[in-house]
């Protein structure tokens, strides 16, 4: 897998910040900004090995485009 390919493995539950960025197709800095702003929960490894993010939390950042509310007006 190249570094710019999205992660499509549905069994892949935990992501590093770099993997999360590829999954969301944003920069790694954006992922860190989301974490700092409290928009994206993360978990720290006890060993000091970095942060991990859950797929469900990443997917919760996404919302449908073309809001149906705009069409209802």
C-alpha cells in the first residue's frame, strides 16, 4: 500500500494519526487539530508509543453533503 491510498479494510479498527489522515483524506496536521479541538477522541498507548484513533470516531466526523434541509426550504 502506498502512503496516499485510503485504508479500506473494514476490520481495521484502530488507526495511527497518519493512517487516520489517509482514511479521511486530510493532512496529518488536520487530524492533530481535530484532536486538540476535542472533535476527535484519541487514546494514548501506555508504552508512550503514540496515539490511536477508532474508526467509528473518524467516521463520525463525516456528514452527508447536499443537506436535505436546503431542499426543504
